[in-house]
C-alpha cells in the first residue's frame, strides 16, 4: 500500500467524537480532519503526537485531511481500519500467510454466517472454500507485544463463532490479525480487556479455526506486510 500523493505531517491536538481530530500543521495552521477509526485507539491519541495525514480534494468530502499514521512508543502506527483487508490480501498474494496464496480464486465481502460478510473468501475446486476474517491491530503496552482487542468487541466474538461454524460445515476458516506497527514480533489476545472475546478465540481454535498475525512495515511512504508473528502462544499450547 503506497501513499500517493505522499502523506503530510502535523501535530495532534485531540481526537474526538470517534470520527474527528484536530491538529496543527508545521506552519501553525489549525485544522480539523476525519479519523478512519471508530475504535478506542488506546495509546494513540496523546496530544502533541506527530501524525501523518492523507490529502483529499473531493468536493463531497467535508474534511480535506484524513488521519493515517500516529507516532507512538518510538514507532509509526497505522490507524486506518479501511486498509487491513487490502493489506491482508496483499500478504496472501505474496505467499506470506501459510498456503493461502495457492488458492486461485479470491472474492471480497461475501455473505455468510449470521447476517455477516466475510472479508475474504478463497476457493479452489478440489480444496473447497476458505473463509478469511481480518482484524486490525495497533495496540501495544509491552515492547514487542501486540494485543487485540483494545476494547470489548461483541461483534468480534460473533465472527469467531461464525468461523467455527464454517469449519464444522467442512470448510477452512482463518483469522488474520493485521498488525499495523513495526515494533512487535508476537500477538496476544487481550484477555483482561475482553474475556468474552478471549473465550470465543479459544473456542474457535478448539473447533479448528486457524489464526495468523501479519506484521507490517509502516512508513509515511507506504504500509506493507512483511511476514508472520507468533499468535497467543500460551493459549494455543493449552488447547
């Protein structure tokens, strides 16, 4: 994912109402922009943080600038939740996620489960279907360790149960955690923030759902998937 045109930098003043942020440009101009992340963004909204924004000239947009990257913990963190599906697809096509790149057919946003849509549906006549759900990850409170979720997510637990249903129906089901930061080498399910999600994760793994965490290199020029990291090693070992 290459940013074209290049991102511009600013200093964060505040992020508020989930969809908005205020910032100051290098020349001192105060601006308000849109935030493409409705989650808690825990640890990524500190006033004074350096940020990078994409610029949009469309007359239908209310705000010209959109937040893309925040500097936190001496690393760059991608916050745009509209990017993970594209980055996961890129990782699959590059052969970074197990054998998923060998499936010849890939479709996006297909209906399945309980009134849901699967992010990526892979298919091959002899092997059948592989359902791929993608989650964005940007939370870290211990160096080297990414965690998900950063706030309770009943919807995320529902998706895990639906993936388990797909396995029991004779298909493959895969959970991809797309980590938009470069300073982590393993991912842990955040049990102290959302025990219900953690239990849904454990159920899904026991039912045969596969889990991968994709590491990304993040820069103001591009965000690109680079490989895999360990997923909740302690939980997987206990199954």
